[in-house]
C-alpha cells in the first residue's frame, strides 16, 4: 500500500465526497487499522474510497478485510442487483490492494454469528443502513462486542444518505451513536 501525499491527505480531510463519510475518512487518516469488518458493501463505492486511505499499523504485514453482504442473492431479498457488487468483484478489488479478504454472503443475522465463531475480532467495523432496526438491534447488541477488538471502533449509519457516525462498542453491547470529531 502506497503512502498518501500531503495533497491527498488534505483532500480526504476537507473535500472528500460524500460528506456523510468524512468522519470515517478522518479516522482512517489518523489511525492505522489491522482489520476491517464491513457489513453492507452494497455497490462497493465506499469500499473503493476507503481502500486507498487504509494503512496498516507497524508490524502488520497485511490488513485483513471481512465483508458481509447479500452479493448475488440481493435480488432474492428484494434489493436491486445493480446496487450490490458481485462477490468475485469485491474479492478482486480487495486483493488488488494486497489485503486478505474474507467475504461472507448473507444477512447480518446469519453472518455475524459465523464471523464471531471463526474469525478474530476487527479494529474497525463499518455498518451500512439498518443497524438500528428492531430486528437487527438485538443481533448487533449480542455479536458486535465479540467481533470488535477492545478499543475497536464502529462507524454506522441509521438510514440511507445519513452520516456515518462513530458508535461506542462496549463489552456489554452498543451504546448510542455519538458524532465523531
């Protein structure tokens, strides 16, 4: 992974679009991460923006990326297939950046228990829309503390087009969202 130039850092800090993801970009510029869990990859646009900004901490040779999405099964769940990147395309995108990819097809309710049992916890968790719905809030409250490292961060949005906000993950569950600095 190449280092960002001064100009690129200024761009990501002040001018990056969409504005709703700027808090995430600021965090990534200031904090290296060894592993990322993204729930809801969708079209892959955010992933394409995040990958160039990711940097590994000292001593970590390869960043681990875990992605949960419906991928090709999106149409069966009522979503438009054009809004979801195919599994092979996500794997190629992540692998081209020299990262290790683990892609889990399915919904958060089915994928989180599998991730918690088989993969090590992640430093950064990104959750797209829907994490506050009644169906998912219990699932996330149970499994998020197990899939995040102590001190790991969670960025989530409650609905489409809303800002990605930093959420505190406590060992007992997920506390309310707080706006990231």
